[in-house]
C-alpha cells in the first residue's frame, strides 16, 4: 500500500496531491496542495515528522527520512521542504530543511540539520554536510557543496516554471 500509517499517525495529503502507486509515504508526513511524488520514492516519517509544501515535486527514486529524538538531540531532526521546490531524481534528503523555490539537483544528498535557504540551485550530485546553511540566490555545487555564483534572472524564474510544469504533469497523471 502506498500511503501507510505508523503508530496510529497517517500521512495527510492536501487536495490534488499525486503520489505514484510505486512510491511509499509512511507516518507523520504532510503534503501540500498540488504536490507530487513520483515513482519509487520513499518518504518515511516514522521517528520524526516530514512536511512538504504546495506544488513541490519529489522526483523518481528520491528518499526522504528523519532522525529520531534522543538524549543529546531532544528534537531529533525533522525534514521540512517548502513550496514550489523541485527535488530531482534520486535525491536523499535526511533531517534537513529546504525553503521555498529551490531546485535540488539529481543525485544530491543533504544531511541532518542542513538548511537550504529559499532560491538555491543545488547542482546535480552535490553533498550538503550536516548543519551547513546554503545562502539563497546562489548556485551551490560539489561534494561538499560550495557557493559558485549568483543565479541569473532566468534561473530565478526557472524555480516557479519547474514547479508549475510538474503541477501540470501530475494533473495529466491524475486524469489517466
Ligand atoms: C550546475 C548546473 C546548473 C550548470 O551550471 P552552469 O553554470 O551552467 O555550469 P556549466 O554547465 O557551464 O559548467 C561549468 C563547469 O561546472 C561543471 N559542472 C556542471 N555541473 C556540475 C555538477 N553538477 N557537478 C560538478 N561540476 C559540474 C562543468 O563540467 C564545468 O566544468 P569545467 O569548467 O571544468 O569545464 C547543472 O550542470 C546542474 O547540475 N543542474 C541541475 C539539473 C538537475 O539536476 N535538475 C533536476 C531534475 S529536473
């Protein structure tokens, strides 16, 4: 089953959300309006919570998880993803925050406590270390991710374009 409860907590899906039948969404997870989750994704809110904003798309094979609460880490690490975010194919987001209108490049990994501020373009295959904060408005790239350059106007517009493109695409899937 794609949408599963865990310890009595079920995922909450706002209106018009698309979750592909091969994806798995478990436990304390909320998906905002028009969000989409593509084939083979795992979004596992079992030991902490996961929040995903409106129109955000989580592309194929991505994994989103959290860190549990324990003695020296009483809050653990939840994962919070804002609105209009594009999460590319095969991304790992673990116990981190991604603010509105970002693009997380294919195959990237973001570790616990990292914060990706609004309007970051994270290049494909990047690694964001634990607790690192990426300033918005810039291209960040590499393992570990470094600030490369300011984003162009076209790139800044691309965040919204990509989000809307994926809303249309998931509407086509919902209509099938
Ligand atoms: C980084 C990116 C935005 C391109 O930025 P750019 O400024 O146009 O960079 P260029 O293509 O001109 O390449 C500049 C240099 O960076 C290198 N480069 C490009 N992308 C890179 C990446 N992801 N990681 C490491 N190096 C990269 C290029 O090889 C080139 O190196 P060189 O100067 O030694 O030849 C793009 O490659 C990328 O990673 N986009 C993400 C796409 C994605 O994952 N979308 C989500 C799915 S829809």
